[in-house]
C-alpha cells in the first residue's frame, strides 16, 4: 500500500517553513551588497515593487502547482503534461547544485560564530584572516561537513517533526534578532550623528536607477524567495487543502522582504559609519571581512557580543534555507524512486558532500581552476541563480499559460478562499516571461564582460 504523503500540521507550520526557506543567506548576505552596489534606496524601492508583483505571481503559482498535484517538481510537471516533465528535471537539478556550495558558506558562518563566541573579534578582524581560513583545506572541509551534517539530521526527522518543528523554533528567534540588531545599529548611528549610511539605504535616488537595478533586484528575488528551484512546489505539495494559499503567500513574502530590509538596515549603515561607502564590498568581503572589522571597532566586549548575536542570526537563516534545499532533493528522489526517507537522506548527504568539495577547495588548493574567470563557488552560483533559475521560471510560466492554463491555478488558489489578486496574477503570468528573458540575457552578458551599467540610466 502506498504510504500517505507527509504534510505540515497547518498554516503556521507551512508559512514558517516556507519563510525559513525564503529567508536565508540571500537576505543577510546578498541583499545588502546588491542594495549598496545598485543605489541603496532606489534598489530597495525596485525590489519592493517586483516582490509584490512578479515575486508574488511566481511564488503563488509554484505553491498552487505543488498543492494541486501533491507531488514534487518532476512528478508535478509530469502529471500536468508528460512531455513537459523535463521542466521538473531542470528544476530538480537546481537545488541539487545549490545545496553543496550553499553549505560551504554555511560552514564559514559556523566558523565565525565559534570565533566570536570565544571572544575572537580582534582575530577575525585581522587582514588576511578570512582568506587564510577558506584557503585551509582541513578547516574549510571540516566546517562544511558540520553544517551539512546538521542539515541532514533535521531533514531525517521528516516534514512535521524535522522541517516544521525547527522552522517554528528558529524563525521567531531570527525575526527578534533581526529587529534587535537593526534597532541597535540605527540608535548607535543616530547617537554618533552618522546618518549617511541610513539615508543612502532608505532614500531613493532616481539618478542611480538603471536597467541593471531591475536585473539585480529580479535576480535577488529568485535567490531570496526560493523561486524556480522546486522548493515552493515541494512545500506546496505538503500543504493542506483548507489552508489559504493566497494569504500564506503574502505572509511568506512579508517575512522575506522584512528580513531583507532589516539585514540591509543592520549592515549598510554600520559599514558606512565605520568604513565609508567604499567599505561595502561584494559577497564574502562584506560579511566575513568588513563586518568583523566593524564589530571589532565597537570594543572587545561589545564587539564580541554583537558579532556573536549577528552570526547566530546568520546561522539560523542559512540553516532554514539549507533544510529546504535538502528536503526538496529528498522529496524528489522519494517521489521518483519510492525510497524510504532514511536511505534517501544518506544518498543526498553523500552526494552533496562530494559535490561541495570543489567549492570548499576552490579558494585553496583548487584556486587555479576558474571557469569563466570565476572561483568554483561563484561559478555554481552564476550557473544556478543567473542561468538555470530564470530558465525554469520562463518554462513554468509557459506551462501555466499555454498547457495547464491560468484557470487551473486560479481554481486551486480559490479552493481555499477568494483569490483577491486574481487580476494581477492573470496579467503578470503573461508579462513575467518577457522580463525573465531579459534578465537571463543581461546576466549572461555581464558574465562575459559585456556590461550595461549606464544603460537606461536617468
């Protein structure tokens, strides 16, 4: 007899688990540097507009497909139309590729958390400390394996006892910590009279707007809201029919935008205050090089406390997202091959550890290997986030618009309550592929050195 599919206990469990997936390193690491790089307040405004239009449309579509079919990505698209099942396979590859390199960064977070908890703010602030750590084969692999192991243990316990229970614990704590640190930064900057960073982040300056502001904001949507990687389809398949799909999507969206906003508020002003706008570096340079220097400037006691709390926050965010990535891969394999969860978890864990080794060693012994001029981790990030995810999103829109028809999605959403934003959905589901295609093209051009920084700049 076929085993009954797992499910979340109710709306709260679904929303917190899905929000936990959406709220991750994309919010706390990627969003602040993109906001800083693309004009601060104007990027924030563009991201907000895209979130409540395109982001909402793509998210609610994926959740509806998952709940309607009761299957993860491959099975869901296969049940819609067998010849379109290849979309599900591409979607399944995305989390399988992201999980390993994402867990490498998660390992970095654990390392820095241990440093600040043990009073090492001064050590972490030293020039070359981060480069020395990620270039060390033993340490890089060790912390990567620890983070991957923690993720696997949670997923092993299943949807209700693992994914949902951990999300219910971590998400409220994450929200409280975000508000607390952001408030501390604003008050601290206000007392010191250093408003430059806060104004840069909050005040839209339309002279900084360009087409790349839109491209960067839309690319961030995929990474931050867990779109086009099978996660929302999988979580939707665990969603009960009586739970309001529309209000759940809005709550996930609110959580995602709220944490991203607070992350920018806690990082951008503090870095500008201590290092100037030039201190807002990209990616690892911001979180693992610049911020430790900022914490160290606060003094040995306060710096270690704030640094430790910050990296607890980042760890929680990274873990909830890695759990969703692994759960998606596990669910896809279970649906496809009918293998029990314990065995599937072991298979996925071993596969992720093997695939993560190149990213973990890409800054050390394998640093000489640079596809497209990128380190290995950045290449996987580009391949998944800038290429594969837009392709999956475009194909998903095509399937909805011309194969299953928007009416089928609307009916699934309406089954649990009136679909208040039906008109917005029906328009955006047709408009989205055009913007997605443009984003894909611009991202590829940028990767090959063809920039459009001044294009359509006001």
